């Protein structure tokens, strides 16, 4: 049983790693993105202000503009929000899923794994919430593994990741 569990955890991490690597390759063209933002600096400032203003404090816009520290803090906020959802509130878990998915698109590298794993856990929990079920152990383990993988990065920014 322990070997099966380990294989499932490895499979979950392979999915997360694939997502993180895809995020790296997609975010690699930063110079092109910078080049696009350079011709319209006033437009870039307006674009940065609009998402933050429309989504409010603790939003995914904060992760985009604040870098690694803001992403780590946002992850902690989403974990707290996840924990505050009533065990039978599938819509509450879907809300956390959506916000984690949005946040995933604002970061690159290993940080994507934090939000990918949390969105997996939230949607997994949403699917069983109305019956009072619990998310799979693999989903929980994926979040734990992503937290451990990013603990050093976030700690270096002065943020301790929460589970």
C-alpha cells in the first residue's frame, strides 16, 4: 500500500512538474513581453492598476505586481480561505479553485506548483463536498509537496508557507 501511495504521489508531482515546466517555457519570453510593454509604458501602468483595482486586496494581481513575496502571501491567503470553507460548500471550494487557477497564471517556475496543487485540492474537495466527502490523499500530498518545494524560496522572502 505504501508503494502504491508513493507512486500516486509521484504521478501527482509529475503533473505538477509538467505544469511548472510549461509555465517556465511560457514565461521565458520575458524580453518579448517587456518589449511589448516598453512601447506603451503608460498603458502598462494602467493595465497593472486595473487588475489590482478590480480584484481587490489579496488578489492574483498582487502576486503579479509584488513578485515572489506577494505570491507566497497570496498562497497563504488562499490556503486560509480554503480552510474556512464549510465542508459541504462545493461552491466555496470552486471559488478557491478559480482564484488559485488565476494566481497560477501570474507566477512562473516552481511557484506555479503551489497554485496548481491548491487548485487541484480545491476542485477535488468540491466534487465530494455535497456528500460530506474528503478530497483524495493524493491531492493533499500534492499541496504538501509543493509547499516543501517552495519553502526555501518563500522563507527567503520572509514568508512562511502554511498548510
